[in-house]
C-alpha cells in the first residue's frame, strides 16, 4: 500500500494566506516517485483540512498501488494583541493614551484606545473603566484601564485576541486646580469668597 500522510500545522494569523505544505509519501518501491498536492490553505482564523492527492513521477504508475490519504490540517489562530508600546502594521497592538487633566477631587480618567492592526483590518476598542492611582496632583501618574473589549466585523474580530488580558496601564498628569476669587463658588466650581468686614 501507498500512504500519503499530511502534517498538522498551527500558525498565527498574519493577514496573508498561509499553506500547510508538508506531507510524507511511504510505500513506493524501487526508484519510483510521487509528489503530493492538495494542501490546506487559509487566511482567517479557523481550521482548514488537506485534500491530499498524488501526481506520479517518471516511470511510476499509481494504479499499481492501493493509495491511502491521511489528511493533515492547518490551524490559523488569532493574533494576540498587546497593549502599549508602538504598534504598527507589522507588529499589531493597541495604543492606550490617557489625557492630562486638572484636579477635580476624584480619580476618573479619560482615555483613548486605538487598535493598530495588519493592513486592511479595522477594529475599535473600548474600556469599562479608567482611573488614576489617586485623586491627587502629580506627574506621570499611573492610570489603570479596565474592561477592555474589541468590536467590529465578525471575521476580523475572530482574527485577533486579547487573550485573558482585559486591562492595561498608562500614565498621565493631574495639575493643580486654579482657584478663582469672587463670584459664587460651589463644590462643582471651587473658589475663594471675598467678604468685607462691617
């Protein structure tokens, strides 16, 4: 018997079509030869199966053999996105930027998340929370961003993964609040009250 055995290969999504290009042929006699074809190929995340076939080499008749094909498979896994750094179309990731702000008595922060993906791919990212480490004035303060999720076209979404990570950190500044004099200050608009003595 002649047996064609495909390989099982796992690759990471890279926005290009990838191919499972290996198989072994066993059972040929003498100097006879045969070349396998029908390898699985795919672009998007998923499992693709070989449909193996043989092409006879010189002076080889495949009809002289009982051929068994054992198909292999190609598994394309999602690309794991990381946070921070300087992502690019060659090294995708998610930028995390927090805005500087003036002291307001709480820790809430304003952030923007931008997925930088392989050319032609587009997704958005949102967060459920963003907070400074403390409410106090400071430079280069740690901002923790939580509940990060991706959204977009279902196929593109399946091609990328955040793994088990749904939070990230970055830094930003809190600057002092400038108190005004006069007017009618309040807890929402602090200031100094100027009163004349009788």
